[in-house]
C-alpha cells in the first residue's frame, strides 16, 4: 500500500483550491476564482475574497473528490496554506482544513504558499533535481531560489523583489494603458500585436539577483503620459513592457544557474504563464545548456493541487504534523516548505 492520500487546500488570495495527491501523482483538483468580483475594483478586495472562500470551500473540496473518484473518508492527511496571503482568506482555508483533519482523525500540515508553487512542477515533471534554481514569479512575489530537498532542507534565497513584483508591475501598468484586470494576461494578449523594441524601457538592477519593478512601472506610466492628447500605441507599449520584464527575469535566472553550477531552472507562479517569459526562458536555457522546467498553465496560478503536492512530500519525508494551535502568518518569509506558526497567546487544545 502506498502513502496516504493528501488533500491540499489553498485560499491565500482570490482562488479557492482543493487538490488530492498521492505519491507525487495528482488524482484530482478543482479551483473556484472570485476574480470577476474584484475586476471592477482593479484589484483584490480582501473582504470580498474572504466571503468568496467561505461560499466556495466546501463545493471545491467536493468537486476535487468527485473528479478523483474518492470519498472524504479516503483522505489520509490534510495540507493547507498558512501563509503568506490575505489574513481573512487564510483563516477561512485553515478553519476548513482543521475541521476536516479533526473529523477524520488525520494529520494536518501547514504549508508555505510559495513552496506550493515550487512543488506544482513535480506534479508534471516528477521530483525536483537536487539542487535546482527556482524562479518564482507571481502577483506579489518575485524570488530566485536555490532548492535542494524541498521537504527537508532550508530554501536559499539568491534574490528577491525589493518593491513591486513582476505581477504587480503588469497589473499597475495595465491600468495605465487602459487594459483590464488582471493585468498580466491582458498585457500578454496586447503584446502579441506589438513591437517589443518600440520603447526602450529600463532593465532594473542589472548587477544583482534582486528584483525591482517599481522603476519600470514608473517609466511605463511616464511613457503613457507623454502621449496625452494622442492615441496611445498600447500594443507596442505592452510588447516593450513584457520584453523588459521577461529579459530581467530570465537573464538573472540563467546567470544564477551558471554561477552556482546548477543544471536545471524551474520557473513557477502566475507570471510563469506569460508567453514571452516562457519562450525567452526556453531560448536562453537552451543556449546555456540548462534544462528548463515550467508547469502547465493550469498549475501556474494558485491551486490546491500544489499545496497537496507539498503535503505529500512532507508526509513521505516523515515530517511532523502541525500542532493543534497552528495559526496563519500573512507575511511569512520562505524558509522551509512547512509553515506551522502559532499565534501569540494561543493555547493548545
């Protein structure tokens, strides 16, 4: 008999996700998004997100089980995102996960959201090479990591965002360009008909593995303002912005692989779905003799499968489950895949 089936629950932002994983294999998953409810505000509204999670959590878990052909009683462990993310949204997911784990009498594992993005790739391409360089690019995070055993070893940060992450840059510039929210997919669509060399946008922090997209965001806004009273060539602007972001991300990631003697680059997170990031990463990795791994589009954005994948790794590694008084940490740094914060003054049951 194999390892237990792990249910993963994700509720850190505007997607409610549930996934089921066993021995590194995805059995089924489902996602409900409240993005349409946030679109008219131009960004995620925490209270709306929390209420959406409350309504969606039970149906999403049931849908994931149905797709896997499983019953609730088949679950042998539960994993849940405990940070980082929106406080109210995280509380909804954790409360649901605690209830399921307690009712079934199975262990509960708290998981770092960004480690989930890293583990998402294992569901498509198998175990991560030890070591590998991981580039995480999402709405709120841009990080360059050196990863060994994800379930056991500390995660080494080679570089992190100092201000706006790549996804934030896309969202904010899209609004200036008159494109809809979310900005990343909108910029990607608009860029297809534009000239990526039309605007000489800056490439921030060229000599560092850290990231800064605030200046690029400002440069794009100034460029748009310079067309006041004239038609804005949105496609050229979008293509040039996308090229600048993809150039910075992939250049630093490949350089990190070369410097550290690592033969595999893994690109994950919502912005990993961007067509130019994927194509330029492939081009540069091929030229440098580096293997590139990118999850399929359905696993790039937030989902419960990636959290279940971490839980599955932790269970198979014999990791200790979370204490009964495990809480959330909305701003948790990424140090280990497991995240078991305890709120100040909490008392174990």
